[in-house]
C-alpha cells in the first residue's frame, strides 16, 4: 500500500506568493522497489491552459518505467511547473489562473494520483530557465526533504529529478539559438529526461548522440488534437472545448471568461 508522508495543502497553490511559498510534497509516494532509482518527474511549460495531452504524458511515463525491462526507474512523484508571467509568450494567461487550472487538472478524476503543481516558477518576478527550475526541485527534494521514504520507513537519497516532455522538446533543444548549450548539457547529463514521442515527429539524432545524456523515450501515445493553442483559438471563436481539457478546467475557463471572444 502506498502512502503519502504529508497532508494535502489547505490552500491553493494559486494563492501563493514568493513570501508564503511552500513546496508541495503531499503526493510523494513511498518507494516500493528499492532496487530501482526513485524518480520525480517535472514538466515545465506555459500550461495556458493545461490540456489532456499534458496529463497523458505523465501516465505514459509511468507505464514506460513499469514495463520497460531496462528502465530501472520508479516514479515516486510528478510535478507541473508553470512558467512566470515574464515568459512573455502570446496567449499567456496570468500565473494564478494557470496554476489553478493545473491544480484542477491534477485533482480531476482522470488525473494522476502522483501529480502536483509547484507554483515556484510562476511566482518568480522573472522567467526561470528550465535548468534552474530543475535545480530548484533537486534542492527541495534532496536538500530540504532529505529524499523520500521507502516502504520500510527508511529514507532514500538522492531522488533523481527528470524532465518530462514531448519529442518537440528535444527538437527545440537541437535548434540553434533556442537553448543555451550549457543548460542543455546540465539538464540531460545531470538530470535526464523522459521523452514521450509523437507520431511522425522523429527525435533529433544530434541530441541523442552524446553518451552522457540520460534520455528515455517512450512509445507514442494516441493524440486527439488537443493543444493549448487550439483551446485558446476555439474559445476566441466561440467554439466548444469539450474533451480538450478536463471538465473542471473547462468550468474554470468559462467562469473566469478566459480567452473569451472579443467583441467590437
């Protein structure tokens, strides 16, 4: 039986600020397979809004680690880490809205029982590079929490922090001028990544060639046309967004009139 070492937070992460920030750890699981490396997954992104494909990536990563004979990993926690408002991407809603929608998706009936939302990036006054965000998770889990509990009550440290993303993440890393090469090396050598491949989108070979990169590729998952861009576009055109994101997120979007059609 898996248990959580901490009680659920009493307040929404969307109300946190830099002054009252507290790292969420209420869904970190006890490690059951001590012969495997404990892993915490982190997905960094805009999540404006979060969509079903984002959620399915976590489930695919868990299936991969449970079934791949050479993975030797056990996922003990998963996090969504929405970027700061200073990211400046088109269509980026305020951090408080994006964090709250991620919370609702994580708590939705179809969400992962491991999934949590860390607002740390979102409350920063400036954009935080992904490499620094992973450093933050490493410090919180391995530094402040001293690792995670195992099934026998002992503590396991270090927990391996890994970035989760689609094959488009590696494509962007391989594109000149998009990422700082020092950040790419730090992420893929010191932390590693689980990449959920997409149908028809090959993973760039030049990223995979470095033997020091810790990369795991899962089989593609079926896509249903969900994307944050499509959700925003449908909303702005007055079209339905059913089945593109969890119902709790749809209700939130409609209640707060996010990306509502512009009237002239």
